[in-house]
């Protein structure tokens, strides 16, 4: 039995759900999970449908048959085979906690992706990556070679067919050109509960301000630094008795979890861009186990 996913975004109007349901039923498909959201503020409609077919179905045929419906409603729509793993390129600098966490989740099957390569501007994690049988590429970045380094990165993206770039604490700013080319396909983890405490030593800033909550934010990357649409956030409570180093330790744990959850939602097509915001459908109780999130 083949399992597929259909994602839809369009202007809100009557008849969308009925048209989708009728089409899938007519194709001999059975809907197993469905989530939808009608944003009354923007007038946009979003829907994600999981369905199965006992007969072998061809994605191209499903797309072609659906095209008249997509045109009638002026939809952005896409069909996906849920057995297909998204190709992901991970970029890291010298903080390795997120990379380690992602590699562990990938190894045990909790994050079903195809890691096509890991890129760094340093050699710190070369051995770790190679020991996982994943290609490692060191692309040093300086003020003088920044454009050339990014050209190398873009060439690697094209060569590997990477569908998603994950900045696992990559401490370099990406150019506007790369952000535009990979719009909606670059995920970053920010070491604060945005927009507070930007810049250097955010946990020390938080400690000096006596905060009671610290957190992390995962978002899509845009030309506006750390201002992209937010996918996932979380916090952890801290007290006056804890040190700045304690904050760092707790913060790194939160960062790793938040990034993994954001990636998990993205690879399962549960995130939709909605202007400067996102619509994120949660995994349903029935589908959560099959998505294998640890």
C-alpha cells in the first residue's frame, strides 16, 4: 500500500475540501489524515492530506489529473510519496551540539532524511561526519573569499540535489542571493527566544538581565537576519541560583530539540509559509509514530 501526501495553499473559498476529497476518492485513494486552516486575516487557505492507495499510483498521473482542480482554485499544490526521504545539507561552525543531535536522530531513524553532505568553515567535526559515512566539505570563509565560498556552497547544493539547507549553528551570514534561491528551504536555529538578546553571548546577556526563561527559535532564513518566518520555539525555566554556564548548557539542549522539531515538521510537509508567518500542522496521534520523531 502506497502512502502519499498532498499539500495545498490558495485563496479561501467554498468547495476546496469537497473538490479534493472527491478527486482522491475517484482515484481509489483513502484519506488517512487531514489538516486544514482558513486564515481569516489574510484570506488564505492551507491544507495537508495524507492518503493511501492499494493500487500502485504514479505521482505524475496524480498531479496531472489534479491540475484542472488546481487551476480552478488557483492553488499551489504538490503531491509527495511519503516513502521518499528529503535530501538535506547540514552546515555547522564550531558549536556541535545540534549537529550531534541531528546525526543521532538520523542514525536511529527518528529523523528520516537523506543527509547528502555536511559543510563547515572549520575542520572540527570532519572525523565525526566521516565516521557516519557522510561526505564532509570544509569551505573556509573570510571577508576576502566570502563570495567564492558561497559559490562553492551553491555548486554543492546543485550537485547533491539538496532540497533543504539546515544551519546547525553556522556562524556566517548568508547572502541575499542564496536566501532568494533557497527561499523557504533554509532552516536556522537561533540561540534565543526571538527577538531578545541578539548578537554575541546571548546567554550571558540573559543572565545579566536576570531572566526566568531562556529559549530557542527555529526559523526560515531570509535576507533580514534572524527575522524569517518562525517554525518552532521552546523555553526552559532558569533561576537566580544558576550561572551563565548553566544557561549555556540548558540553552544548547533546547536549541537541539527545537531545530529537530522544526526539521521534522518541514520534511513531512507540515509547514506552510503565510506571509511573514508560518502555518504548522501538528502530527496527528495516528501519524506521529509513522513519522518516527524521537
